[in-house]
C-alpha cells in the first residue's frame, strides 16, 4: 500500500527535489519518473557563518563528531574506531559536540576503556558550531547503511567542508563516495574492516597537504552554500 501511495504522489508531482544523486536514480528506476523533472540539491549551509581558517597542523590532531545521537549513526563502531586508532598515535584527540546531553556515548567510550584524557563530550548550541570547529582537523562519523540513508546528506558535511575540514567516514551512499574519494576531500573507509596502519598513513598524508583546507572550503562555496541551494530552487520554480 505504501508503495502504491508513494508511486501515485511521485507521478502526480510537477517536480521532485532530492538530496542525493543516488536517490534520484532510485526514483527513476523504481517509478520511471522523468529524469529532467528531478533536481538534486544537497543540504546547504550559510558559509558566511563558518569562518574559514587555513590550519597549520602541529603534533596534536583533533577529530570531531558533530550532531545528534540518533540511531542513524553507528556509535558502537565509532567508539571502536576511537579505541583502535587512538592506540596508533598518542596525539590523536576526539571531540564529540552533541546537541543534547546523553550518557549513552559516555558509557560506550567507558566500556572501551578509552582514557578520559583522549576525548571530550560537550553539548553546544547551533549558533556556536563554527567557533568550536576552529581547532578541528578532521570531521568523522559512521552512518548505518540502509535504504533511507541513500537519500541522506547530513548537514555536518557542509559544516565541516565550509570550515575547510576534511572528512573521515564510511561510504553510506554513492554521493559521499564521490565527494570523499573522487574529489579527495577526506578519507573513505569500510569501518567493518579497517587497516589502521594504512589509515594513519592517509591521515598523515592529508595533514601534510597544505592545500587540503582550501580545497574543502572551495568545494563548499561552489556546491554547498545557501546561495547555491537557493539558486537551484529558483531554477526549479522557473521551470514549473
């Protein structure tokens, strides 16, 4: 029944906006909808609110998870990641900037016996995101793979890249694979099968790439700014 309702709504639509190219393909394949009536507009941010800093890496390398503690994220594997990679380099530090206080994440980190001096969990307001990202070198997160995630484009992607921060994450859909791997804006990993020696080498490579912050920022300016998103919506309205 849900499929029939969804199909009717889609076929009655004058135009469809979706967040990812992968979800556009799914709609076309499953519902035979016209490809020229679907526009992909990823989640954008006002990059003027994200002051760009060209970082100079020192000994300490800061990783950051930013966002909510919802079930879309695989926090068990994320804490496994923190546990294993922190053993590779004593100068790795992990920030968890979350939208509300919750003991769940703290308990997971404690269960892994991760030294409390290696991480910080902090509740922050949306308006303060930019300043708390000033000292961050890598954004990281793992999303659980499922059908709905193929249409997902988390806001944190635009927030990290607007600050010139490369991303470490899993390939939860083909769009993130294109951004991270093909456009080389971070490191894409299979968190179920991580070679931590190779991963730390990739991290060191990006740390020593003096252009990575600029490349990330430029991508955000051209593809993830609120001006870009608004212009894409105006193009759609002009076609209807």
